[in-house]
C-alpha cells in the first residue's frame, strides 16, 4: 500500500502542497469569492422580500379602494332609488289630482247636459200639448162644428196626456 | 507488472514530477508529485468554477445558479447545525467541502482515455489527516477562545450525577480526541476502497478477456457490468464523503460554538 510504504518519503511533500493548494482555495475562493456570492444571494433575497411586501401593500390598497368604490356605488344606487321612488310618488299624486279634477269637470258637464235635456223635454211636451190642443180644437170644429175654447181644449188634452 | 495482471494499489503510488525529486524546504522534501499536481488541478478547477459564478448578477445565469446552490447548501448546513453564528465558518467549510468534492470527483474521471492518469489526493491519509487536523484545531481554538477552561464541560453531559463524572469524563474525552482520526480515516478509506474495487474488477475484465471466450463470459463481462454500477456508486460516495466531512466539521464546530 503506497500510502504507508511511501509515508516516510512523501509525507512532507503531501502536507506542504496540500497546505499550499488548500490555502489557495481558502483565501481565493473561500475568503474572496464566497462572501461576494453570499452578498448577492442575500441582496436578492432582500429584494424579493421587499418586492413581495410592496406587492402585498399595493394589493391591500387596491382592495381598500375597491371596497370604498363599492360602498360609494351602493350608496349612490340607494340615492338614485330613493329619487326614483319620490318622483314616482309625486307623479302618482299629480295624476290623481288631475284625474279628480277631470272627473269633476266631466260630472259638471254631464249635469249641465242632463239639465238641458230635461228643459228641452219639458219644452217639447208643452209644445206637444199646445199643438195637440189646437189640433183637438180644429178636429172638434171640423167634425162637430163647435167652437171650442182654446183653454178648455188645453185642459182636456192635459188631462188626457197626463192621465 | 506481469502481463494481464493489474496491481490494484499501484494507482496510489506517488511519483515526483518535473524532476523535482529533491526539492526541499528547511530539510524536508517537498517534491512536486502527481498528488500535488492533482491538488493543483482541483484548486484551479474550483477557482474557475466559483469564479465563473461570482458574477453578482441580480438575475443569475445557469453557472451562477450552480455556484449559489453550492454556497447555499453549505450555508444551510452551517445554519441548521450551528445557527446564525455559523455564517463566519462559511469560507472554511465551503472550501473544505468543495476541495474534497472536486478532488474526489476529478479522481474518478476517465481521463486515462486521453492519456492522463487521474490521482485522488483524498485517497491518502496524509492529505485527509491534515484536513481533519485542521478542522479539529479550529474546533479547539474556537472552543478555548470562546469558553476558556469552561470548554472542558463539553466532556460532562448535562445531568451527569457527580458520582459518574470521573467515569464519564475520560470516555467523553477519548471520544473527542478520536474525532480527527475518524474524520480523516473515513474519507481516506472510502476513497481508497472504491478505487481498489474498480481496479480489481478491471483486472478481472482484462485477464478474463485474455483467457478466452469462456472466461470472458463468466468473469470479464459480469465484472464489467458490475464496474458500471460501482462507478455510479463511487460518484455517489464521492459526494457523500465530502458532505460527511463538512457535516461532521459543522457538528464539531457547534460543540465549540455553543457548548451543549
């Protein structure tokens, strides 16, 4: 086994060159490069953490804004509903008032028209009585050759007409 | 090496390269060997890999993602074992984990196909032992610097009756002192065993194929199929052993940092 057979002649060289090259690795790589690499890793981790925190804050702000917008929108909607409701109520009331007025006007005209009709009918009946009385007087004078008094004829016709 | 025979441990032989056999520092031989070469390649690949991912882009590319997943993995390991205080050990544990991982994986690459001979430095206990002693020393230094002599209370678990302390203390102390050995040996043994197994099986494939159609059918072919599966297993072991080394370092550092 060369490790033991050559021990006496090679140990010093082995130890010397190991210390040289491991020392080189330790000072150049371990002390020189590794801290730089770790600093990069650490700064990147920090950056990522900060970015995540910023993104989280932005998300929270957006959520709050959305919430505010939502409450505002719902409030405005409620206001609009209330406005519509009052407008509807007012319109209904106005319509009712106008309907009542129109009804009243129609009733008045109806009553007037009925009164006119009644007057016309009464006038017509009077005329019929007069005509009937004259006709009755004429008929009597023609048939019987009697001269009937105009007033008597009228009374007779009235009695006949009105029972 | 005889014809058709494969020496399964020859791959661990250390050979000086570039004529540096007698290079010495303060009387100690420091020849630049194949082991040192592969440690250098590991370090170079690691620098290129992590350097390519250290672009510091806020939106990472694929390469940067790969590097960041490794640093994040080690960082999670430290955080889950030590807590928020674990960050300061990241450079060391990351270097340790990546160095072992890259050394393990580079040693498994089939680079022999293009004439290179991969060598796994982590299959030598001289290498894993130094890494283990380094981790253990850091634990000791941190422990004593942070808690002083109070660090010895680590060897007396909570709720130990006073009568039991003389027995528990040595047991805990021994289990603590064994840590660097178990840490280093575990990695060395796992790496070496896998490589030896692959080499032995490849020896079966070579001699079975040379032995004719019958031995090819009963020995070489099954061994070859087994090698494919074991290669996948070895890739897994390469990752797991690096992870275990880093994990245990974290667990030991937690003892020193938080003391129970």
